[in-house]
C-alpha cells in the first residue's frame, strides 16, 4: 500500500498502489567480492502532481500530502505508472548531478499518452544505518516529462558508480 490518499478527479478515482515502496537488488563487485546491495525505494507526490497555480488550476486539482498543496496532474499520474519498471532500469543506467536540490537526475524515454517522451527522474540516494536490512535509501522526489535538467558540465556516471560512491567503496 502506498502512503498517498486516493484522488477523485473529473469523475474518475485515481489510486497509487503502483507507488508503494519497493526494494531493489543490485549485484556489485566490491573489492573483488560479489555483493548483493539492497536499495529501498520510495516515491514523492511530485511524481503525479505539479505546483498549484490558482490561475490555471481549479479546486478539483487540489492534492494535499504532508501539508503540501499541489495540483493533481493526470499526465504525470499516467507516466508515474512506469516508475517501478523505470527504477529497475535505472540500476544499469546513467545519472547526472541535478541542477536542483534533488541531488541526481536520470532520464529515459517512455511511452506517454502523447507518444514517446523524455521522462526525467529526480532522486536522492543515501546510505542506511548498519542495523538496517537494506543498504541504501533512494527517494524519488519527482518524475515528469521534461528535457534533461542537469547542471552545465554536470558529472555523468553509471548508477552503479554512484552506489559505490555513496557506500564509500571502490
């Protein structure tokens, strides 16, 4: 079950079971020893909402989560259904430093209701305490159709390299 409340919008009920937390496994060779790394993945409401703008949004767009006022976005919602598979794909993909506070960004092309589109995923990755059953926590702050948003001359590397960096290993 996800932490998000269902949303009634234009006569349709939207649920968020596809955004429940998941744990992904990543096999890495660390110091010439194969290790299975567990990554706990959670999703934020920005994956299916956008900034609320009273000049373009009506009351039915309102979505509140953890005291944050957002606007439900049906396109972001439809695209968010790809996220569980996208996150698995990210394990072998490229990432960049973001030009925002989300820390990292990755991008793939997904099939959207408007055809193939660049889909940007903004996330943070941090090490978990040693008493946890998982090694890393990945929080997807936001995901939406957009050109790549990374800083000028942003460092680019493989996700596995980032994992090693966060774990403090080579």
